[in-house]
C-alpha cells in the first residue's frame, strides 16, 4: 500500500496526536494506546488522506468543498478536533502552528486544481 509522505504524513501525525489526546481523556485507556474505536477512525482517516484528490496541496478537511468523509466519521473528526485542537497548542506547538498555516491556504475546487495541473503538465502522482 502507498505510504503517506511530506505534508500528508504530517497531517496524519497531527490527527494521531489529536486522537491520542481525545481518547486518553474520554475513553480511559493507556495514554500511549488508542481504543479500538479510535484506531478504526485513524485507519479510516489515513485511507481518506491516501485518496485525497488534492494530494500535497490539500486544504484542511474543515474547509474542503468535497468533504469525502462519511457522516459518522465526519462528526467523529469534528468532536475530536474541537476537544483536542486547543490542547494541541501547548503539547505540540509545531504541529499546531502548521495546521493553522494550512487553514490559510486558498481552497480550490478539485476540478479547478485538475485544470491547473494539466496546464502545468503535472500528473496527480506528481503532487500525491
Ligand atoms: S475531506 Fe477533502 S481535504 Fe480532507 S481528505 Fe477528503 S477530499 Fe481531502
């Protein structure tokens, strides 16, 4: 299976830390081990990242016009982020700052992006 790299790998690391904070405070397991439900959620999120049409130019999912998550997982992501987001600032300031900067990215529709990549002679693989 393809591996996440660069910005997408960082995004996954950020989500992993957020889930760890949320799960540790809500699901009562060991601090370094997420519960089954949270592990499944992370596996789902990883799949979404691998298939994200934006590749390395991915906006934050919250601002995405596609939103590829199923409703249940989307709600799960919203709950986790609302809780863990403010706590990330102190615990993981670098990841938190980078996520903030990602929020400032201009969000294009995937069709617009595809057109721009085609004009530049790029394939989706070039930016995955
Ligand atoms: S919600 Fe949008 S940005 Fe997030 S993974 Fe899905 S397509 Fe990519």
